[in-house]
C-alpha cells in the first residue's frame, strides 16, 4: 500500500505535535522484522502519531527502514532526524459495543474514601448502582430526581 502524502504545512504541524513524544518502538540490530512491523502497526492504531528509534549507525539503512515502514503500514513519513523516525496515520474509528438497554441498568462502582489524617489506608467499598441512581460527591448513592415540568405546560395538556 502506498504511503499517505501530506502537504508541507500538514507535515510541519505533525512535526510540532511529535516534538514532545518519546519513542514508542525501538528497532535493534535485527532490523525491520515482522514483529517490529506488527508493534509499529499497533502503536499507530493506538496513538496515530509515533516516534520510532533505530539503533543502527548506517544512515542508508535507516532511510530504507523509514520508507519500508511507511509503505507497509500505509502511514505518512513525517520526519527522519538522526536515529528518530516520525510516522503518522489517521486513527481508526473505535466501534462502540451495541447494547440494547442503552447503558442503563445495574453497574458495580468502586467507592474510595481516603482517611482524613492521610496515615491510614483508604476505605474501598464496591456498591451496585441501579439505573435510576447516581453516586454523589461524598460517596453516597442518591436517586435520580424526576424532571419537573412547568405548571403551565401540564395545564395546557
């Protein structure tokens, strides 16, 4: 698959976004193995914009690794500076799990109450919260109140 082509302005923006990132994938003496490609693909799916560190001293080898990774993973080559490679690929849309009860129903919630002195362990309590309940600020469970409608609207109906 061909690599994504970006304009110089888009590439400049991605370089500035990648400046503070740490390398996620390290390529050692074995070079570009299928395991490295798989990990790089997983990192691109998770983060979108990643840095890859190549530990080889051969510049031509690093350039070929950079081009191969971009082609194999259909990613945009952003920057190759020293032993760091920066790749970008749009993150795939995450599919939400379909639930027929629209996220209502009982849930198990963990409530943590810290000690006032700070020297003791926090109290941890697991509580089941029903669909019409919520956990308040202090950790107590409250029922959801019915929405109050206007008196004028009820009289008109």
